[in-house]
C-alpha cells in the first residue's frame, strides 16, 4: 500500500534534548512538508522540501532542523532551542508543488517530560 | 496577507441534520481551496477541493462551492451521520512554486445519534 508513515506515534522529550521525528513516503512524491498543530489551531508550516538535498524554512522554522538525503525520507529534528515543543506534528507530501494535493501522514505527538 | 477564517466550534448536530461550516478567505492572486478532515488521533485527509471560481468540490455527500465574489468556501452536507464527527479544516494555496497550504483554525463537528 502506498502512503506516508510517521514514527513514533508518541515521543517524549527531556529538557535540553534533541529528538528526531521520522517521515517516510512510498508515493514517489517530490515535495514533502512538516506542519505543527497546536490545540484549537490550524496547522503551521515548519519546513518544506521540493527536491532531494534541498529544503526551505516555513513560517515557524526556529528551533527545528530537517534533512532530505533521500526522496522518500524527510526527518524533522526538534532541537533544544525549541522552547515550546509540545504539539502534534504532521508530515505531508505531494507529487510536486505547483498545484498538486498534499497527502498527510498519521502524525506524531511530542510531549515534554 | 493570506488567511483563512472558519466558524467557531464545536458544532453539535443530531444525526440526519443539515450541516454548514463557514469558511472565508483573504488572498492575493487566485488560490485553490481545500477542505480537510481530521478524525481523532489521526492525520488529515483531503475531503474535497476547488481550483477556480464557481467550481464545486464534492465527496462523500459533502459539497463546497468556490465563491470569489464573497471569498467563501462553505462546507455543506445534507444529512450528517455520527461517523462524520471530526475536525474540519479549510485551507488555501496560492498559485506559487512552494505548494504551501494556509489553514483555518479548524471546526469540531459532533454528531449525536
């Protein structure tokens, strides 16, 4: 089955710790995205990548980092510089960026201990 | 700037009632418009979309018409079911090479038997 997988489903972070959220897609999509969802709010774009080895900051990139070494993978690292990391993180992909629909993964909930 | 405004929730309806969830937008250029649905603990699923004025998107009994004159994209369904209980997000995408989606804050729908 084609789709987007995110792992883990729940992730706990200690103070000062970096954590990495996984996102993998087997849809052969060029573009991938990371969004953050807070309670009662819409999604906000963290980073996006239109092609392998290239990515751009979204609206709330501070405290986060990404890499795109492979077409199917777009991991997100939440660094210790992100002071309010507790949120639901959603990864999405689309065939390209000029009009195609974005498809979302099931999400990872990050909690701070 | 570009933005999406949805009606405040939660919306509580009885089964078989008529549903309207209002969505208005502000955008430069000619956006594409989307409705996504999020079931508890899951990622977002595309419900329907419209890419130009007067287009009607429809899926699973839900409909929305792209109204440029009123900058609206209201979601409607003639007869809701308990299984429609979810959070609904209206979103827009400006024609550009980023594919970035701008989301409303989401509207929670609760359908009671």
